[in-house]
C-alpha cells in the first residue's frame, strides 16, 4: 500500500519521474535550436539562473544576462559558491543556481542533462571546425592579397570597412587556436556589426576583426587572456581601412617583436612612440623629417619603419611577407636614395625619429619659423635678415637646437644618467654594433658572458627592454645627448688583463 502510494507520487507529483522526462525533452528541443536556448531552458527548469562560463571568454551564455558575473565568479571559485551546481561542459563550466524550493535531485538532473547536451553540441561543432578554420585561413589570405571585395561579398558584409589585426606566436599554437576559436565562436555572418576571422599561417596565429571603424575591445580582451594562459606573445595593429590589411598585418608582426612576458600584447602605435618625440620642437622637427623623407614613397617608409621596429632584415621580411633577400635589396636601394649609410646606428636612430615625426602643419613657413626662432634665441637683438636657401637635410646629423633643449637634456639624463663608466661604454659599443654581442665584446676586449652581464645591469638600471629595437634607438640618442667625451672602448677602465675597475 505504501509502496503503491510512493509510485503514484513519483508519477504524478511535481518533481516525479514524469516531470524529469518532460524536463529532458524540453532541454533536448532547446539544444536543437542553439546553446543560448539550452541555457535559457535550464534556467527556467531550476527557477533560477544558468551560466556557461569559459575560462577565456567569460560568460558564453547567461540567463538572465545580469547573472553572467556571478556565474563566472562561481566557476572560478566553486568553494565560495556552495549553493551553485556546476558541471564541466564542452571545455567550459555550466553553473546553475536554483530556487530554494527546487529539490537538489531535480537540479542535479537538469545540470547533468544540460552538460551532456552541451558536449554533443561541442562534438558536432568540432567535426565542422576543421573546414571552417581552413575557410577562415583562405579569407585571410585573400585579404592580404588585396581581394577585399571578394571577401566582403563572401561574408555578405559590405558595411564592414575597417580591420584590426592580431598576430600571435608561441609554443602550442594549435591548442591556442582551438581555445580562442571556442571563446570567440567565430561566424562568417557579421554579428553586432563585426566579423572575426582567424587562421594559422607561417607558424603563427592571425586574428582579423572586421568592423565599422571601431571595435568594442572584446577580441582584445580575449587575446590578452589567451596570451597569459597559453604563454603567447602578440602584436596588434589597427583599426585601419580594410584595403590596408597588408599594412596592419606587417605592423602587428613588428609590434609582436616588442612583446615580453611582462607585456604580452603590444599595439603597433606603441612601438617607436617614444617619450622623446613629444619633447622636440614641433615645427623644425616636422620640417626636417619631411625634407629627409621626401625621396621616399609611403611604401618605402613603411618598409623602413617595419625594419627599424623589428631590428633585423629577416624579421622584417617575415613581417612583410617577403624574402630576406628582397628586403636586403630594397634597403640597399633606399640607402642610395637617401644618400646615407643605413648600417650606421646613429643614422638608423635618426631615421626612426624622422619616420615618427608629425606631419608639417598646413601653411607652415620654414623661413618665418626660422626667423621667429632666431628672434627668440637672440632676445634683445634685432631680427636677422632673411636666411639663405636651406641645404638638403641629412640623416647623419640633426638640425641645430633639436636635441639641445633643456627638456631633451633632462629626459636624456633621466634615462641614462647614473650609469657607471664601464656600463656606459659597453652599452654604447653594443648599440653601435646593432645589439650584436660577439663583435661588441671583441672590440671591448672582454668575454661575451662579461658583456652579457653588463647589459643585464644596464637593462635593470634603465628599466627598459633592450630587446626592443626602438628602445635601443632611443637609448642611443640619449647617450649622444649626454656625452661629454668619446664613449671609446679604449677608455674602458681596466685593472690588467680583461678585468676592469670601478671609478
């Protein structure tokens, strides 16, 4: 009698077996529609909230939307949220918070069924992922080849006008690719005014976000989290017009060479944007740069900028998608065009300074600016007569007064001041040899390990990343601005043999 009563209650009660079957049917129907519908149905069945939390993406689905933060926190610290029911699901974590009136058994049933359906959806997505990844890689190659119209027509997204490019490198790129793919959930149909393409090519992961001129930072946040978790280094460039995808692609690679474990994602506009350029007098600085770069086309300037940012021709070739021989030949031609020795460290530093200069202001009159500057520098004297025709600007030297200001001297002393004599001489010699330790050590007559130790001390004293080519150029200019005598290796303090003495 009692057993019969119990069976009838399970069949007809509010949380009986029939109700469990109905719940499973509802979840199955929702799973055939989308992952969002499945999570929404799970939240309805437990009369609370449900969140699918990904360690990279955060909340993938959330019902209601306001529960997303709580779900992510619960997945990250389950012991602090004992009232939540959690299940691993398709590389993420399903988090359910039920109403107090819902029995724990029912919540467990809903969580288990939902997680299983998410796994099925994930396996189906994985079966299609290979073809989708290859299609994404093909579309990226078409963008780099200049076929923007074909790509936008394929995407059905003619209103997407700009692109932001990320280039990531690391040890386990296939795993990083899959993790980012799950986090981004890319689709060829534009979503919320943006479309994300990603693919592996030439040993790196390329992510291109197509949008309407400004992105919301979602992809940047995901790339930052992925870089930290997977120990990747990344460069970012953009937004740029879609037709300038090759430029963004090479700029992102140049920026990646400045990334470090302490700063894993580096924007291209932060590379070479030194603390020095804002201190220079704008008008003469811009006029000098314009005069120096006049023989160069924008394509030439971009090639030189990528080369100077990456610090070597092979790296520049990889960033530009060219062969190393082609880059060497073009740089030799540009050296002849500029009439300068681009193998000289000072010339390179000046060239980078010129490439980072602001454009001259409209209507800027060099003669009038020169007169006014001369008037200011000669207070109390009558203005001089009109200057003679200016000579051609050269990369070997900067205009008078460009680095001779009090602000520049203060900056230079703050950067390299306090270096011990042997460290300063060793650093200057190493920079002249373009950061090559072996020839610098040979000129200094010290062992390579000794020089490496000194350079480590220099990096700690300067609090700068000496691996960054643009940082090295800035330090070279600071050493020049603060030099009181020749930083000659022959003047290296010694105590006999290959040792040195502190002064």
